[in-house]
């Protein structure tokens, strides 16, 4: 119960940080960090080993962060 509550409370913080970074690299790094944290939270709540979800979340977060970078900067 505590881990579910923690994950629910962490989600707004993660979403508020999702737009951090101006360059392609900054967005990829911050997206990867947020994705890793989200993967860890999902893995902990689901009772999975933590490494797999953290790696998948980090890769997806970095890819999404890099893909949503503004071209003009």
C-alpha cells in the first residue's frame, strides 16, 4: 500500500519535470532519468525485479525526450 501511494504521489512530480531541457541532449538525459524512475516505480509496485523495468523505462524515456526536442534550438 505504501509503495502504491508513493508511486501515485511521485507521478505529478515526474510529469512536471518532463519538459526540462532545451537541447536534444538535455531532453534525452532528463527523459531517460524520468523513465528510469517510472520503471523502478512500476517494477516495485508490480513486484518485478527492478533492473528490467528500469532499463526499459530509461531507454523509452530517453527516446521520447530526444524525439520531442525542438529543432530550432
